[in-house]
C-alpha cells in the first residue's frame, strides 16, 4: 500500500521514527536499530516501507535500504516470526551479516538473537537458505551486468578518442577491478586517460 514515505524527521527513538510529509500527515514508523543509526542527525528522510495489517492493529515498518526491507519480508514469511521479531533480528545484525549467518548455517550465532530459540533458528536456516542464496545470486548478476555495460561504454568512448581497443581494455579492466561496482562511465574514462598518458 505504501512504498516509500519522504519528509521531515520530527522525532526519532531506537524503535520509531516520526516522518511529516508535505501533505500535513505525520507517520509513526517502526524501525530497526540499523535504520535508527543511519537516521540519527538527519532532518529530511526517505524510508522504504512495509505495511502490516493485523486484526487488532495496523503498523508501518520503515527501512533505509531495499536489502533490509527484502530481508524483513522474508523473515515475516517464516512460520513463528512476526514483524517485531523480524525487527529484532535486523537490529541485532546488518542484513549482509545476517544473510551470511544463514548461508553458512551458523545456528549458534542465530540463537544469540533475543527471542530466537534452537527450533526457530533451525527453521530460519531451512526456510531462508534458498531464498537468501537466490537473492545474493541476483544481486551479483545485477552488479556484473552493470559493470559490463560500464566497461563497454568506456571502451567505445576511448576508441572514439583514438586509442586502440586492445590498448585500453587492460586499463579499463584494472580500473573496474579496483573501484566500486557502481563507478560511473565518466570516472572510468578519466582514470583510463590518466593511466594511458
């Protein structure tokens, strides 16, 4: 129902954020400690949301990053894990670290999370391992595809500037290997020009 809420941060506690939108509505949004840490000190915020409807109440949960929201949705899909337990899990560790615990089967570490016993920890491993593995594969493919596009665009531009493809390919590969996956084409071209001059 609500995908994202953006506005002025009117209040913040380790479990809640109050976000006032331009329409004059202030939303009370439940958050994890991970999101709380990232929001501290900000005035304007944009939170991805998940709307939970129960018989006795309705509640919005907010996330700064899409991977945290995806993991929250996976967690509440596990039998016996409600929204508050999912939030506790996401407060205990980062989404990346929790995915790693699932993928490496670290039951003992998962059991250290408040409210997670041996049976629930095992259930989390069984029900989430394939989903987390698929999520990580999709993420890696997306990064790889993005880097290939950046590489091709940078190579095409450098060839137009008069360099031979074989001459610039090694330079571009080295730059992509040494930088973040979301590096811009412009940055790659500038770095390549510096290394080739």
